[in-house]
C-alpha cells in the first residue's frame, strides 16, 4: 500500500518536457538527386535528444513514386560510434540507433516517433527506386525536462576552461533529464540510483528541478525488492518495474540522495516519509557485511567499470559514508533508537576499514593487496581517518603512478570530492581541468560514460560503439564549479 502511494506521488510529479526545434548546421546535400544507396550525413552542431522529421522533393521520373521510398537513418552521438563493425559484445545490438522507414507516400514528411540521442545523422536511400529524391528539409524536436532559464550564469571572470566544462556538463545533464533522470539518452535510457545520486547533486546548483529528484526517489521507494532492498535501476518501459540486479552501493546511495534532497529543500516531511526505506538499505548492507565475516561482499558493489578492481576496501568506505548519511537523517528527524544503532554500526565498519590502512605507506590496501585509487578515495570520503591523515593519503595517491585508476567520470567524481574533502581544493580543480578538460580537447560535445585519457578504445561492453556519449554521471564539473568556487 505504502509502495502504491509512492508510485502515485511519482506519477503526480511527471514533469512537462520543453521542446525546441533544431535544424542541421552542415551536411545538407544541396541540389543532389539521390537513390540506390546514396547517402549524406547531417550535423546538427550540438548533441540533441528528440524526434526527427525529414522531407524530400520527389524528382520526376518516367512514372513518379511508383514504389515506396526507403529511408535509413543512422544516429550518432559521436562519430566514434561509427565503427562499421558488427557488434558481438554482451549488450544488445538493438541499442544501436538505426531505423529504416518505408514511406508509402514520399511526398509527405517522414516523421520518426522513436526518440534518438545524437548530433549526427546519416540518411541513406537504399532502394533502387525508379525516381530520385532531393533534400527539402530536416528538423529535430528536441526534448528535455530541464529548464535552462533556471541556470545562473557563472561570474564573468571565471576561467574560460571552467566555463567550457560547465557548459558541457549542463548539456550532458539537460539531455539526460527527461521524465526521469536517465543515465544516458542513447543507452540505457533508465533511472539508475548511482547515477541519480550525482545528477541530483548537479541539479541543485543548476536546473533546480527538485521535483524531478523527488519523483525519482518515490519511484525507487515504490518499487523495492521483496526484502525491501532497492533496485539498482528502474525501467519505465515497456512497463514500470524494477531491475533484478541489486547493488548495495546503489541501494545505499538512496540515503545520500535523500540527505542531499533534504539539505537542498529543507523538506523534513519527505525525509519522514522515506526514512523507513532509506534505513532499510543500511540494514541490508550491514547484515551482508556481518554475514561476510566483517567484510563488504564486493560482488554486490559496482564502484566503477575498472577491470580487475578489488572493490572490498572501497566498498567499506561507501558503507561507512552512507551509514553516516543515514545517521544525518536520523538526527534530522530525531529517531534516537536508530541513531544509536547507526552509530554502533559506523564504529564496526570503520574498524574493518581502518584495518586496511598502512600508515607507513599512507595508503589503504584491498584484501588482495591491490592498491587502487578507489580504495583511497572512498576511505577518505568515509572520514575514518583524521583530516591530516586524509590529506596525506590523497597526496600520496596523487604522487603514486602505480595505483589502479578509475575508468569512468563517475568514479573520478568521488576522487575529486575526496581531494576537496581533505582541503586539497587546488589539486581537485587541477585534476578536474585535466581529466574533464581532456574530453573537451578531444572534441566531445557531452561528457561520456567512460573516459580513459590514454586509451580511446576503453569500453565495458567490448566496443566503443556501444558506449554512451552523453552520460549524466559525468556531469559533475558543474557541481564542483558552482559549489566550491
Ligand atoms: C552502466 C549504466 C549506468 C550505470 C551502470 C552500473 O551500464 O549506463 O550508468 O549505473 O552501468
């Protein structure tokens, strides 16, 4: 019943979508007569999410339009996707943005009703029609639930690179803001809790669509698994449902997202309403820690797409951090029984995490002995060491070249936050400019899902064609710039 109410509230918060009409800036095949495999590539000049319409002029043949017109559309967020390879990785090829339309009436505009995410579209007329066609018009009805007029301009003297990072981050977030905070508008077009946590942080200091955050919180709370654990993601299509994959870090981020929502809005009523759900996530993750002999079950934590990562220490850091966020919520509503339980549990998990610290080396080790950036940043964010030791860990992390490094801007967010947390703000901004700046330098219009500076082929899915090139978990430069500068 309670779940049903949450879903009803989520439905009531369905946002309106703002529409903008955009036409291509280049690639228009002026005066070309096309058929039988002829094609052209339009460039819309910026990343868009929306619906395309194409109109052509039928050129008079012997017997005009005596067969349907076949039009193939291939959409690319980024030309790196145009590999021409046949994909055999683990994801479905149906994520590739290709559609062929057979228009019985070529004199009418061809209107696609499926939403695509792209900057470029290759249009091909594959059939050997007796007639040729020429380009007449093409436009996109771009959609987003983000309201640009809410975004305050940065001060005039802001470093031009930071302005670029902010603009790119804003476009990334905006195009992922649809009827929920999607992870990426090309793929998976789904609401993920780990992504939402970061999107919401960026949203509060940009588009301020706080009701969209609330809608997403209600969707998760309304669709728990049987034991009360929240799902890592929610599908809206074909039917509203939760995803079977459970991740303890993502479930715990419900506490962090709710705590941030409360900090941003002061709405204590929402905290009261969602408190049971939030608290339940800490119980589940803590019980798993206990059952696992006082260690976090790393296979239940996402952490990053980094291959071969030993996640156990980072996972403990996440658990302590989110238990603390839950304690913050318990304090806010005055739940003294749970304040006590949470404080004890924070103590227990902190002890396990501290055991991974080597003071001589000033680094945290994973159980396999692996040294990773992930272990350091999450240990620092959890606050188990004092400020001075925290800073020493991060300085050591910056110095050492042999640590396993994150491969996603998602994990790099936490690395940047960890630097700021221990007073290394200059180092944090130098890193943000270097890492996200490299994406700008490489010509990305939006921030992608995966980015490794010296490996352009990096992909968790076996091909860069499957990567998402507008991925909201990468949008946090706006959060850093607008919160800390
Ligand atoms: C990717 C999704 C999403 C992320 C999951 C774990 O496949 O696109 O962003 O949260 O991985």
